[in-house]
C-alpha cells in the first residue's frame, strides 16, 4: 500500500490516558526524550512544516497527539525526562506514556528516538528495556545525524554498541531533518509494517 504522506491530518490530542478513545486503527508511535526531535521527524515524514508543532521549549508536548493517514494513526507520545517540570506534571506524562504502551491497542511499531550526538539517557535506556521486555516492535531512530562529522559519527555508533544493550540486533536509522537522511527508509518501514498486517483490510 503506497501512502500519500501529504494527506496526513491532525486528529486529536489527549491529556489523560482515560480520555483516549478505543483503538479503531493500526497505530505507529513516536517516543523519546524531550527535545529529541519527534515533532520535527513527523513533519519531515509528512512533508509538512507545521503538522506537528515544533517548540523551542523542551517538554512542550504534554499530550498524546494523534495524526491520521489513511487507515493508520501516528501517535506522538509526550517527551520524557525534562527536568524543569513539576513532579505532578511528570507523573501525568509518565502515566500517559505507560498507560498508552501498556494498553491493548493495535500498536504495530514504536519509533524510539535518541539524539545521535550523545549517550542515551537513563530514561532512554529504561524505555528501550521496556520495549524489549514487552516484545514491542521498535526501530531506533538516531536524530540530528547531520550535526556530526563523519569521524564523530563513527565514534558515536561504536559507543552505542556498549551503551545500548542488544544495539547490534536493532534496526537503526540515522535521521536528519536538514538533509532528509533516513526519511525514505522510515517511510519504507511504515509501508512494510502496515502492508504486512493488512491495514487496508482492517474493519
């Protein structure tokens, strides 16, 4: 099924897990640290500037945002790990993310974003461990790839092998919103995962 990415539309936002509607379509989710570039990635995938609002303020995505393309929901989860937020707000975000990932939804894949320039944070590693433990299919997307020179990039890729358990077994996609590196590969993954599971035939 060839998707027309330009036709993606914003669907809804939810501030509490209890507000989420029952699952009706296949879902692909985006997870990652605050300011890792989830909104930027979504906009790049869909050839849009402002479909997902990009904020210069980390931790701004405090809701679960749903975008729809054909028979698929793309789900932008709140960025985690932002320090300058009240404890109650952090707990709400955590409840949103854990509630969503633990619910019985038609979640086909998680795009797990990590900033390529730095070692993964403790929160990143916890999220990756959670996805592995729950056998949730995921792709590791290394954002901001254009910010590294070739030798720096090679060093970071080598370092990830010791920093992230099972790194060599993961599907890893370096991504840059500036150069569009990784965009076509991610689109191909989306189409394969939705084709294999018969999204077009879902009720």
